[in-house]
C-alpha cells in the first residue's frame, strides 16, 4: 500500500542549494540595511515628499 520514495543524490542536493541561495540573499539584504549611510537614509526617507 505505502511505497517508500528513495531520492537520488542530486535530488537531495537541490533543496540544500535553494536554502543556501535564500540565506545568502537574506544576509546580503540585512548587510546592506546596516551599512546604509545616514545621507542615503535621509534622502530615501524624504523621497515620497519631494516634488522633483
């Protein structure tokens, strides 16, 4: 009734690669958030209010 699914080596590698890529992208975004300069932060904060 129940069949055991056996994965090949490359099939177990794909979720690991996906997780690593997601973790790298997440860490890059977090790193950029903490490295933003005060000038860029202020300019970005005022963007919706500027008429330019």
